[in-house]
């Protein structure tokens, strides 16, 4: 069962089930949340997702897609661990950097890049990843 945690390790989660999608997102929201050029995400079934330690804080807003999205983060260290909203149904959008496995990024090679036109000019497209101008 894959597990994840925040930087201070007070907030922890686990999930069961197959990864449903692997995506980079170049939207401005993801740049702000990560403090970087994009976010690396996996989408997993929400029905077997659970917080195993700590209590997440949330903030909801209208995303670049025009839909409301909720970010779940640690109230102590501020790490964003996952996001959810109507766009994703019951699924959870996990920030891959929050996964505990040292090979998490290796197994999360993106199949799609969202908001590709917003990509920072010096960041190259992921080879063979579908390029989308917004959310599918």
C-alpha cells in the first residue's frame, strides 16, 4: 500500500488501487502550490484513500480550469499533499513529491501535460506525453 507524508511527517496518508493517470500540470495554481515550474501528479481512487496520521487543512478556490479545487496541506509545515474537486470525481490528485517511496518519481512518468501552453519557456515537454491546453 503506497504511503505519503508532509515535510514534517505529522500528516500521513495511504491509498490502495491502481494509478488512474500520471500528469504534469503547468497551470499557475500548480506553480504557486509547488513554488516551482509545474507539479507532478498521480490520480488515484478516492474510495481507498485515507489519512493515517494528523489532520489536513484545506483551501478551496476556483482553479485555472474554472472549476473549484480543494488543496489539502499540513497546517504545521505547509506541504500540499493532495487535491480534489468535482473535476476529478471521488479521485485524489496526489503530489508525487509527497509519496514516501524513493522511486515515486520514476514510476510516475507523466503520460499527459496539462496547461502545456503555460509551460515555462526553458522547460522541455516530456517525450511521448500528450500535450493538453487545459484539463481533459
